[in-house]
C-alpha cells in the first residue's frame, strides 16, 4: 500500500498469529495445559477479539489481573473455561460474591483471602474453587514463608476451599543464567511436596523456555502470545503479531545548521530531508524514542530526529532517493523490520510496555500481517 487515504495511524493485529503462538508454546509441554494470559486487554491488543479465538483453539484456562477484566471476559468464554484473577479478592466480600456468581476464580494471595473465600463457601454451602499463590522470591503477591508455614501447620484453613491450582511467579525467567530461577523452582517444589495435591503453575512465557522442570501442569504465557521474544538475545521463536503504520503528512528539506522539533534537540550538520508522520506519544510512541527510534519507510530504515511530539514524529529520509516518500505514504513504526522488541529497546523499555501503551487513537484492524503491504 502506498498512498491510499490513510488519515490516521493503523494498527494491524494478527489474531491468527496469536493462536499460532499459543499452539507453539502448548506443544513445548505436551503433558501440561497452556493458559492464555489476557490481562490489560490482552496486552493492549484486544481481549474481546483474542480470548474467544484462543478458546476455539482449545485454551481452557484464562488469566486476568482485575475483577472488571474477568467480568468482561466471562461472557466471551465457553462455560467450561476456567478464569483466574491474579489480583485476588481485593479485601472485599462483594468482590468474592461477584466471583462466585460469575464462576470466576481468584488467586488467593494471603491467609486473609483464604479465610474470606472459605467463609463465602460456607455461606454458599459449597467449596468454591481458587488458585493459591505461593511467593517464592518475587515478594509482590502470594503467601510468604511465614504464611506458608502457618498454612502447613494449620491445614484446616483450606478445609472450605477447592484448591484448583498452586501458582508461583518467576522474577528472572528471561535470563537463562539467573540463579534465582532454580532457587524459585526449588522453593516451589518443596512447598508443593508438603501441600495438598493439586495442579501447579510456575512458568510465564520465558519460564516455559527454562525447561520441562518448570512446566508443572499449567503454562501461563502472556507476552510470547503477542509476539514478544521470550528468549532475549536469541532469535525470536514467536510469530510477529502487530504492525503499526502512520501516514506521512509532509515532506520538507532542511538546510545545514537547522534544527527540528521542540527544544531544538537535533541540529543538522548537512542539508537533508524530513518526513513528518501522524503519530506521537499520545498514540503510545514513547517520547523516550526521540532521536533514538527508527521507523521503516520506502523499504529503508529512517531515524527519528528530534523530540517525539504528542501527535507527530519527524524522521530523516535524507538517505532515500528524492520523491521516494510523498505525503500519504505510510511508514512502519512497528513492523517486520522493526519488531516490538527493537522498538522497545530504542525507547529504553520492554515490549510489554510498548504493547500496553498503544493508544486508543489508531484505527485497528484484525487481519493477517502477511496480507498487508510490505514496503
Ligand atoms: C503477567 C503474568 C504472567 C504472564 O507473563 P508473561 O511474561 O507476559 O508471559 C504470568 N503470571 C503472572 C502471575 C503474571 O502476573
């Protein structure tokens, strides 16, 4: 595509690639089930589009962070699908009752939540299912060593609960060399040996790549489903999922000594040409990519020059033939030549933050990436 009427940045999301990524991760652990982590609107890519496709592919376990995310997701899923909320009960009987009504399972993060969920079960006259989060070193959520000891000493605390899943979360999973991976695995395994038997889950996306010992009975990938590389430093085994294009609004020549953009942060040593693109930090193109980012246009990389503005970025197209770029042409901000992880590195962040910051101003379409223009 070159100069069709592109009036706003366009975000193309390949939901089939998400499903292919899920199948690929699931195949790495044939004896385990593979969940779909779809919190934060499926990492910004649209839970309502993606979760039903994962369910149709056979995914039976879905994971979100917040009660509202679970309420939005429940009607989109088959009745048999299990839906877990990592944030737990939020210290609230109302939230607990809501979960019970809508067949939503909390991850219980401390003894108070276990007691609250058991009390709800007593009122309902049944044992409601839940995951229980065991902290093995992340120190964010989950029962710490003291609470775990209490639970082991007083197993009746679990009497009113159907423990459907033991969960723990890795702190350094993307780093194959980190000693903490094995330490957390050891702590989790030791805890499981003393707890009532139930399926267990330790591995996020990168954790799956740490080996079969990390797989247990349920994988919990998020990022890798959405094309983020779970093996940094090695080739990305996942398929790309997003392409973000923005139209050129104007092309201009600048003379040696001129500057571009707010605060004149870039001064040109020689005459060059610039293209101004209709996307900026309000669209999730991070301001930290000013003078560092690279877009792809007319088959070539073009560096972002000057500050990223709210609605605009400027790129140097001086290396391209004159007339190679015209207003109405599109540049890839994210695409096959500049995937999410590369864009993240240029902006000094991680792919997770790039995806979850994608703004609401894009036109969005769900379509295979390979059917779109390759410029
Ligand atoms: C977000 C999250 C995941 C998914 O992690 P990825 O690195 O995106 O695969 C899994 N488990 C927990 C507890 C999480 O918070």
